[in-house]
C-alpha cells in the first residue's frame, strides 16, 4: 500500500507517532517535503538516518525548504518506479522535481520545492535555502512530462499548494511563483487526488485536494 504524510523535519519520534509502525515490506511512505534528515550531518542525524534505512518499507520524499541541498546533491540518481530519484539508502529516495512515478499501477506526479521567504520555519538566514525553488528547467521538464502523459495522472504530490488553495487555508498567505505555476496545473491537469504539505495543518479542501501534516493518508 501507499501512504502519504507531511513535513517530518528530521524528527524520528514525530515520524514514529504517525501510525506508520505497521507498514510492511512492500509498503511505500511518501513525505510531502521538509524531510529534514539530511541537514547538518550531525551524529544524531546520521544515527536517525541509519535507523530509517533499516525499516522494511520504502520512504520517498519530495524536497521542501528544510533540506540541505548541498548534501542532497552528493547522492547519485538511480532508476525508481519508471523515473529517476536520488538514492539515499536502499529504502530511502528523494523524488526528482517534475517527474512521474508509477507505483502500484498508479501514476504520481511529484514536484518538490518551496519558497523560503514564506517558510513557516523562518529559515531565511540559511544560505542553502536559495536552492529550494524549482528552476525554469525543472518546471519545463514537469510540463513536458505531463504533456507526454496526456495531462493525466492519478496523484499529484507537492510541497507547496496552488495559489488559490493556499489562500483558502490562509487568507493572508504570501503567493509565490511556484504557487501560481501550481494553480495553472490545477486547471489543466486531470487527477484523482492532489496532496500537499508545507502549511503545517491537516485539512481536506475538497474530494480531490488535501493538505497533510501529521495525518497519514492511505492511497487505495
């Protein structure tokens, strides 16, 4: 089975509290950004990452803003679910921005990244964070991949929310270029479910749109 949860920020205990202890060998857990277990290479972080790497199920994550992108890029790309991803360990992978993955016969369009200036964690003073927003090349690749799939996927996974949806959750939310780009996808792509993180709340927006934080959503 496939399960989706929100920002983990490198907190192993927080991840353990999210009803995922029963996940089995063939299960997949997708985290909607701010994975956070690749941040400073501290002893505690490396220990936690080692513990995660021993879990039976696969852990996939899209990038948020609480990532160390210089550390991430040290990991090589490998083939995964019909596309490519950075292999952190035998069961942990960082999903590439704008790619489509086929997991359990379902197509997942994944687009990580976010705007640091609007980050809830207020990480503006960290020089690594300028790499958190998708580049024009990555967005162009995302569009091409969707067009090659007739603009149809089963599930969309993003860190940020479409602009109009973001304002539903927070009327005074700052809208960035990525939010506007996602708003375009909202009106031009067919999908069954869109699940995003970043706003630190669990909220069902509509039948097909959900903001996730600490809940664990099961994809049937």
